[in-house]
C-alpha cells in the first residue's frame, strides 16, 4: 500500500499537480539532518571564515536575495540580533540592482546571498555590484544548486564562503519550501560557529520533533483551508514578522493570487492596515515564544476577537500558549524540543514555517489549483524571467 503524506496518497498529489510541493514539505526534517552533516563536514572552513569576519571592525552585515530568499534574511536579522546582539540589515537583491547608490556604501561589508536556483539574474548581479562599489567586501553564498551561476562565480573568489544545501533542497515545485528552511537553519548555525557541533545537534532535535508533529499540523491546516476566505493576513513579532512575509507570499503564489495575502507585526497592523479585515478575511496570529513579544501578540489577537464579526481568527503558538488565550476559531499548538535555547526564536520559526507551508498547500488544493505550477497564465515562473541588468557605469544592458 502506498504511503500517505498529510492524509493523502502520492497518487492523489500526482493527480492534482502537487507531487513536488507535498513531498518537498514532507522531506524537510530529513534534509535538516543532512544540513547538519554538511555543516559539520565544513566546520573548519566555516570557523576559519567566520573568525576572520567577526574580527573586522565596523563590519556591515547584509542579507540579500529576492522573494522568499530575501525573506530568510528578514527573519534572521531579528533572530540573530536577539540571540547574539549581531546587527544585520536585510536588503533585497532587487533593491541592490535598482537603487545601488541608496543601499551600497564603501564600508567593510559582508554580503550574505541566498538562492534556491542560484540562477536569478539579480543574485549574481548583486554580488558584482557589491564588488564594484565596495573596496572591502566579503561574501557568504548559501545556495541549493551547487552548479548554479551564483555558486560557481563565488568559488573563484578568495573572499567568499560557499555553502551548498543538501541534494533535494532545490525545490522542483513552484514555491520555495525545503530551500527556505535549510538555508535558514544553516545561517543560524554558521553564526554560532564556535558551538557548531551543539547547533548541528539542535537541527537533529528540530527534525525529530517536526517528524512527530507534521501530520498534526497538516490536519489542522486542512480544517482551516476548508473555510471560504479571499483575504489572509499573517501576523508576527520579531523573527516571526519576517516569517509572516514568507507566509504571505506562499498564500498568494499557491492560489495564483486568488487569496490576497498581507503581513505585518500585530502592533503595526493597528495603524491603518487593520481596515482590510472583513467577512472574507482570516487572520493568522503567530504567537512568539519570547515573553516580551508574546504579551503584545496576545493583546492584539484578543482585540481582533473582541471585534470579530464574520472573519476568522487562528492562533499558532507553542504548547505554553495553549491556556493563555481562548475564543479563536482555530488554535494550532506545537512543541519545541527542550534542548533548543529558551532565548532563541528558531523553534517557533521552524514550526510556524511548516504550518504556513501546509496551509498554503492545502488551500491551493482546496481551490483546485495545480500546486506545483499554479500560475494559470504562465506569467509568474519558478525562476524569474525577463530581467534586464544594466551596467553601473554606462547603463548598457549586461544581462
């Protein structure tokens, strides 16, 4: 008998054009374990490079990418700042290309580039532009295709560290899923390079925990997806705000824009964006696992429920939040392994990420889209097309 994933057989996913997306979401815990192995194999290279980087005075650290790859950096800038006091900036490759004078300055810079395919024109161009505008620049390239243009170009540089995620992480489905989680976890570990064995162990714990909980998260996602909604708002504080943006794009990508999605921090959502809530709206409230942020998340979720009419409210939080709030339409609860440091948002991030992927996939299927290739007009592609890059000096097209 064929093994089931998320309550359905692989034949079901093949028939509905979702075989890649479903299997790539499902395979993530196994890939996290392989990511841990890769990091340990590269321990010496990582430690040598990071020791050099962290000794550079007044180093500016920029995370970059486009789409979901950029949203990894939005999460990591909050997560690593809280854990380690590291000041990072997230600047999308699209901004580096189109407004380079506004975002690139001649100060010592570490540019961390994320790419699933490594073939987006902006990715390689962002590295090139940084080299042209900054005298002292270093690169960390985190990519899922080791033979990509981005990876191969960086290997030729002595100021770069290239980390290739495990085989299978370069998603074949339209939406980035396993690529996002692997690149996020790798970033977390390399900045904890002095304790990389310990953090590789945390990846194993998170993987085991996710394997145990994924079907439960999928069942809850299925229940929620069966509701009729045209607007979905993802809300989170700190690192979970970066995740909210990633969840937002997943909802729109996999429904081909039928479900219009938004994101914000709960505190910011009050200042105008809240007006979007109507009877066709569902709000997803990521509840932080950090006490200072959690109180604000709870306050706003309770506010939305007090004002509730035909809209739906979902809370997503770790087990300890279960009894802190009531009255939502759906409560999604997960556990974080005890080994994960209590001051880290990674356990909350990775579980909420899985739920966001599952809900987006389930809604896509419920609406009848071919989830692996949902764009019916074909004008949105897995690897962006139609981009022209212009030379910084004379403005002539170079790609």
